[in-house]
C-alpha cells in the first residue's frame, strides 16, 4: 500500500472517529439540563448543610449531599452510551422534591430558628425561604419531565441524533 493510500485511509478513519465522537457527545448532551440542575442542587444542599448544621435541616441536607453522589456517578458515566440508565437520578430528584415541599410546610409551622437558623423569625424570611424552596421544587419537576421525555424518546435532541446517525451511517 502506498504512502498516499495510507494517508487517505487514516484521514477517512480520523473523520469517522470524529463523527463517532460527535455522536457520543450528542447522546451525552441529552442530559445537559439534568446535570446542571444537579450541580445547582448539590451546591444548594451544601450551603444549607453548612449554614444549618446541628439542626434537622442541616443533617437532612447533608444526607441529600451523600445521596447526590449516586446520580453524579450515573450522569458522569453515561458518555458513549445510547440508552443509559438514570434510575438513581430520577430517585434523587423525587427525594429532593419531597424534601423541598416538606421544608416549605415546616417553614410555616415551626419557628424559623429551628428550621433555618440563619433566617430571622419574620414573615419576609418565611416568604423568601418558601420561594427558594419552591424554585428548587420547580427545577426538580422540570428535570423529572425531561427524564420522562428522554426515556420515552420524545426529546428534540433524539431526532437530531437519529438524523446524524442515518446521514453518516453511524452507531455507538
């Protein structure tokens, strides 16, 4: 085989490898929003655990931090997989949603010093805490809906991926 043919062969193989890498990245990016919101939830739980340590809220936030390791591992290991399993991610967002809703209720029933000791026991603090917890709950619901769409194959990114696979005759 001549040097020119080897170069062409290696160039075509290089192009194919680039396309396969692009395809893997496309599958991985279907979960982009879920990963970023998980990062937000982890930092919020860390912040809450740090500021509420020695209270039930602090211990619950620390438990959520430990539990978040499973979906972080799951989402990190899905690169290159066409149909990844996201059972721990789904469970995490459900637990986070229950935690946020429960803490919203407790904010209005118990003294703020026992729930969120870094807030004063005034109406404005209760409203702010409720708004922040509700925003976290909305993010959890959005992630659960996104996971449902991905699982059912109804996400827009999948149509683009299928087009890319058919156009270049690729499979991972």
